[in-house]
């Protein structure tokens, strides 16, 4: 736990003085009582149970007072809370390598099934968009809360040649930020265009309204550089969760009379996730992919971050003070 105003904690130094003052008053009351009561009556009155009841309310009050001082220092802690993500962009590879049958019935069908279940498991308030990419990237479904439209878009995937991971990231970002002028062609050749007017980069991972989930089974063969596109996402605070589907060693795929070896580029996918403060997942089978999407659901629905917990500490301190007062009234018909 850390504190926004740690200097307030110096107030805790007063607590030992208050405790000493309490015992001085208590001893003074005992001396006064000895003048008017016999020793045997005093021992009976101060049994073990009576001693506990006598000191418990003040003890609780001291703890409550310490809690109030801690609350005044504005404590923060790392907690897991429901996320505020309003939009999830699924960027899915539909290159020819997805026809490989090392995952039955094939990689594309397995990825579609897992993605559709992921869509159905998202909270109703979350809008989901779909970007399909191969040699180019297209917005297959604009963000919507209509799950049937999203699933229909996933079912319409058609295999194509090449893999443009950078294009998929840029199209996803353009969907999230339509007014930023993000264009795939502008980042494919030459120097990247300047950012839009009045654009101020955000800390990586700080944008809480949208995330991108990118799935691919290969490596970039065309389009903008994947890491250049990832930096665009990082500058806008958008997290990218990358999923590598297939085998790192590669597979030989035949398509329309030609064959080629496709290899999963885990290094780049990990770098994309690291740049954007996302996370990389590897899925070597349909079951692995299903588990990855289940994990992603929890990552997206809940987020762990440092949050101010002043209200919680204040409520706990107030509750202890209230319990202290109630016990004192019940046992002694007065507050302390």
C-alpha cells in the first residue's frame, strides 16, 4: 500500500501519547475507587471478563482513530475491478495458412469457433468489432452490441494470400479513433505521416475504453511494419493482446497449386504486446485457443490497477468507532 499524502501519517505518532493519557486517567480512577471500596469488592468488580469489557471499547476507538489518520493520507492499493472497456476489436488472420488441418477440422474453423464463444461471453454493454486480415485488412463488422451481427461477420471469413499484421493493427486503431486520420497506405511506404493536430501521446496501456485482440498463425509478409503499427497503438494508450495460433516450427501449406512454409513469429507478437502493455498468448491446439479466449475474457472484463482506497479505509474506521460506542453504551450506559 502506498499513500498520496504520506506526510499525514506523522499523525500516528500521537497515538502512543493518547494511549499513555488513557492509562493515566484509568489509574487515577482506580486510586479514587480504592478510597471508597473494600479490596475484596474491587477484585470482584475487576474480574478477567470485566477487564476485557472495560478496555475493548477504548481499544476499538483507538484503532478507528488510527484508521482515520491512514485514510487522511489517501492510501492506494493494487486491486482488481470491473474494467471500463466499451469496445473490443477482434483482428483475425484469414491468410491461406489458416487452412492447415493440424488443428481439426482446420485452423480457421477452430479460430472461428473460439472467437464466437468469446463474443457470446462478453458483457452486454461491450461493443465488438471484427477486422479480417490477410494481404490487406478490412473492417468486417463495425463495433456493435448485436452479437448475431458479429458472429455472422466471423462466419463470412474468406481465405486470402499473405499476412499483413501491421495493417490489421492500423485498421483496428482507425475503427477506435476515426478522427485520427489513420491510413494503412500512409504507413506502408516512406516516412509515416505526422500525427493529427493537437495530438498528445498517451502512456502505453492507459486508454480504458477499447482493446484489440489480434490472432495470427504466421508472420508479416506485406503491409506496414508490425512494430511501427504497435507504436501507434501505444501512443494512443490502446492495449493489444496477441494470440499466436499454430506451431513455432512452422507448417508446409499448399494453396492453389503452390506450397510454402508458414512460421509463427512469436518474437514480434510478444514485442507488440509488450509495447502496448498487453499480453501474448500461445495456442497450439483448438483446446489451447479456447482456454486463451477464456483467459482473455477475464483480462478484458476485469483489470488490475492501482486505485485509491480512501473510502474503504474510512468506512472501516467509522464502523469500528460505531461498534466501540455501541459496546460502551450497552455495558456502561455511557460512551467511555
